[in-house]
C-alpha cells in the first residue's frame, strides 16, 4: 500500500464535494450500475453535474431520508450500486432503522454519505451538527465506516466503497480542506495511514482533525517530542494492529476526532487498549455536548478541536507513562 504525503498542508483549491461528484461521474462512465440518490440536497452535495450527465440514474427523493434509503436498498437488490446523500444527522439518526434493516441486515450494497460532519455544519447549527453519527453507524454489524480528510482521500475512498461490496457510511466534508495526500496514495479497508513517524507519543486522528494532528506534531517537535501521526480514516473496521504497534513503540496515545468522544474513534481505540494492551490514552473531541451555530473557526475553539488541544493532551499522556 503506497501512501504519499503532501509537503505542504495548505487548504486545497477544490471543494471535497466537487471531488466526490467528479469521482461518481468517472465511476458511472465505466460502470452502468452506479446510481445516485439524494434527499433534496443535490446543490449542497455538488452532485447536479451527475444528474445532468446521467438523468436516468439520478433519483432526488425529496426530504424523505428514510424513503431514500429504502429505494437505494431496492436498487441494490436489482444489482445497482447506489450512493445516497443527505446531511450527516439525517443519514445517521433519521434513517438509521432503514440503514440497519433494509441495507446492512439485508446484506445490500448501499453507500450512505453523510455530509457536513461535526463542526463543519457551521452556520446550520446544532440541529444539523452530527457529533454522534460515527457511533451510531459503527454499532451496526458488518458496516464499513469511513471519514476521508482531503480531496485525494475522498476520491480514493469513494472508489474503494464502490469496489467493496456491502453497506458503507462515509462522512463527507463539503468545503475545501487542507491537503494531506498526493495523487497516487492507496487506501485499504481497515488499514490506517502512517503520516508521520515518532517514538514518544502517537496521535490517532480522523477527518477534520488530521490536519490539526500534523500541526500539533510540528509544535511538539519544536519541544523535542517525537510524535507518530496516524490517519484512522477507516473507523470501522478499525486497524487494531496499527494501534497495538503504536502502543508498543510509543507507549502513549492521543485520539483526535470531530465527534463526541463517547462512542467515536476515541472509544474504539480505548476498547482495543483495554482488551489487548492497556496504555495511557487521552481523547480530543466533543465532550458529550450538543452543537451550536457559528463559523468553523469559532466552533473549533469552542469545542477544543485544535492543534493546541492535541499538544496539551500529548504532554499529559506522556506524563502518564
């Protein structure tokens, strides 16, 4: 598996939703089974070009998320590969039973995309701010749960979802994000990507917090602390071996997620440590709170989803060795 890390991590020029749509278009041109469903949010998802190119393979189900999932399950049963989209809270909460029963339990091949994860919902506020979707989706048996962090990751994970049979949940940040990967990076289900090696502490991050984890590693390096950084883009199945190797090598872990620390990435890592190799662990994430209205910059400070918070947790967990 080849992982190519960008030299600079400035915000990319392309919105992630545009990369998502371009990937869908490319896949649909090669495979007539690819279809797209939406719950009256095609403009938000950036998938209108798909509808223009493939009107007979596009289904806008209106503000009926549960119905959309049922339609997707039906299409899957007829051999299609449906990609469905709505905002994260509506995908994970409102349509949960349909995803469980009609898709996962029925062993269908449906790809559920929930956009604007965590604080990236921004001005849409607490009602639209999913801090619990990873936990909800991860508790459904046989689900694959993914959170790509940049445009290259969105492209490759979307292709991987199409090529891997089963029900997926993918968090999609719609706007542009810091560039983490270069073209040519390969992703494998259940495998974390090593972004930076280190010996004193391991930072395991996903999605929005990956860029912050790399910033934190630079700050810590200036203090003489060597940090390993893992992109745990595949939250389920979790790369347990990468976690255990990190414990063996660094003996201290910090998790960082744009999600409730309860039932998210932090708890998944904690479960591995508790069952297989106990070690000091600190979690950066939302501390069991509801979201609120505000720009992402404000919300990152409000919920302490920052490089500075990761640094504080890293210092603390190293002190606990």
